[in-house]
C-alpha cells in the first residue's frame, strides 16, 4: 500500500514540475501575491488630499494649516478662494477633505471666545472620511490646547467637543495598544494575506487534480491499476499538502524579514496549525474536482467558493457586524478559524492553551470535509 502511494506521489510531483509555468505558479506566485497584497491591503490613511479655505488669513490660521500638513496625515494641495471652489474640488474627487477657517479666528482665540473651524469630508468612502475627521479633530484640538492659556474653547463644525480636559481637576487619559503598539495595519493584514494566498494556491492545485486526469484520458489507466480509491486520493493530495507547507514557509519568511511582521508565538505551533488548515482546504479542493468535468469548471467553482470564503472570514469585515444568519454560515469556513490562529501566533504569542478552540473546530471541519470528499471521490472513480 505504502509503495503504491509513494509511486503515485512521485508521479504527481513529476507532473507538477514538468511544466515550468506550474513551478512559477506554485512557488513564485504566492510570494508575488503577498508582496502586492501586503502593500495594497492597508487601512492606514495618510496623505489625505486636502483643500484649505482660509478666510482669516492670520498668523494663527496659517499656523493651524501648517500643523495640519506637518502631522503627516494631510496633504494640502489646494487653497480655495470660495465655497464654490470647495464644492468643485470635492465633486470631482480632487480632494477628500476641506477645512474652512472662518473670519475672526485669530481675534476670537486671543479674546478667549468660542471660534469655529469647519471640516468637510467626502463621505463616499466612509472609512477614509471618518479617519480624516478624527485626524483633523485631533490636530485642531491639540493646537487649541496649546493656545488655551486663557481657557479658550475651540469647537469644530460638525461638533467634536473635547470630552476630556487635562490639568487640575481633570482626567488624565493615557492609552496603550497591546500586541501592535504602533497600530500598523500591515501587522494585522499580512498574516491574513498568508492564509488567503495559501488557500487559493492549494484550492487551484487540488481542484484540478482529478479533472486533469479525466481530460487527458489517464483516469481510466489509473482505474485499472492495483491502486485503491483511498490510495489514489492520498497520492493526489499529499503532494499538494507538501507544496502548501513549503509555500507557508516561504511566505512566512517574506512576512517576517521583508514586512518586519513580529513573530511572537511558537514556531512549532505553525506546522500543526497549517496541517489542520490544509486538511480542510485540500478536502474542499478534492470535492470540487469530483463535481467538475473540465478544468475550466473546476477553476470557476474554486473562485465561487474562494471569494465568499475571504469576504466572510473576518479578514476585511468583522464577523460580529454581519447579520446573524451570515455569522452562522461562517462556522463552515476554514479561513475564519485559521485567521484567528495565525494572527494569534504572529502578534499575540498565543499558544495551544489559548488557540485550542479554533484548532479543534478547524480539525472537526477538516475531518468532515475530507470524509465527504473521500466518499464522493470513491463514488466518482468507482
């Protein structure tokens, strides 16, 4: 039995590595995808294109403008001369935010009166708009605090009143971010990209494994050999599992040494978690290969599964914000569990004592999927 499986595995490796383009897909494509997604997939908002409409034209208003630009969040590219120009810039997407400093800004500051600064944002992208309002509010309030030697109260429109006041009798709030102190979105996103890249690679390889044999006419030859269905299935999946492990190793090296993602957890836990994850992914790929008649059908079915799996994994959108019925559907998504595991290992240094619920759930899911796929595989080739 083991000798037959061994020969089948060797045959699959020879078939994969015979095509130089397949070598590039298997080993270089995951790295290229990680590099591209690692830079592109980010929630950091910097260099927000901004227009300033300064009606006061005073030293204080120019200083505020300078503070906004030097913060690194705002890139002031226009100085508007009228409200119509602000509308023109926002309508055509030339700027994301506009800041209007009203007349009397300087004198009101000096006299301790309430003054107004209007922040206008393009709400088409709600995330960027929210971040832009938050950043501008913080810069303006910090500037107001420095100028508040006479208890000056500065408000913004829309209003963002200071909830906490420092000094005597006030509340001194000090925040601290654990696990990702610099709040770099890459630290959170890159481990997730590793998971989705490995899923895509293994799904594509496995889903077309059986279909390729049928298309080139070699399935009938395999069926008349002494190979039993379970041996044929293992011979088809073991090589892709090994390739999946190697790809995880490669992209992890890129994540740690290129993107400088901290690896705080146990390196010994990664292979175990990867093995459980690949059990599910390879099982799904095998199932797709048994319901497809052509490689084109297998590829289409792969992407029909892959895209919802990514969207419903918690990679981009929190699962807690999804409707309840959708949340229940995410429990059959292996990517949901592996994202928690890989981020826990990378960022939190979690061990199996903390991650065991996700690992047990992933193992149970993988066992069910591989069992169903095996039964379907045996029925299809029998």
